[in-house]
C-alpha cells in the first residue's frame, strides 16, 4: 500500500472535519490565499521587485493555496490534479477578479466606502454569489457529486 505524505494526510483530516461546511473551508482557503498573496507581494517589493511582478507572483501563490485547500479540504477531492480542472479553476478566478474590480469600483468610487471596508464586503459578496458556487458546481463537481 502506498504511503501518503504527511501534508496530504493533514489535508485529509481537515477535509473530514469540514465535510459538513465546505463553504467554511473554502472561505478559510481564500483568506489563507489572500494572506500569502499579501506577504509575497510585500516581501518581493521590499526585495526590489517591480510592483507588477510582485503582484503577479503574489496572486499566483495565493491562488495556489486556494486551489489546494479547495481541492483537498473544502471539496475533499482525492483525485490527482487534472489540467482541465486547473484550467476551470483559473477561469473562475479570472471571473472572480473581474467581479471584484467592478464591485470595488462601485463601492469605493460610487458609494465612497473606505477601500479596506469595501474590499471585505466585496470579497464576501463575490465569494458567496459567484466563487464558491462556481467552484462547487464547475471546478470540483466530481468530488461533490
């Protein structure tokens, strides 16, 4: 019998504990991804990287965390990573980013909300209305079917 890596065993344990609330695990994955995104962004800027390259690498790192947490914890999908699944994840992430851009513009420019408050409110709205349902139905559908 093949030996499971400690990291995957830990993720499997978390998946079992969050099976009744996959949306919560997905939300925590999103928060974790955002934290990593921000830390990488700040570290690379401090190291002299350009803003654009630091933002890209940070966003990619954060998205990687979100994918792993969603796949193995929130949706308890034990299958190997499939390039088509990864492409669907990227597609959902791109639409999420576009929705965030529009929502932030409306909230900050139109409603004159402070940017940080708007970021939290918009992120929650996009997560509940689009990101989580799309991940559940489109990206990780086989795992939850």
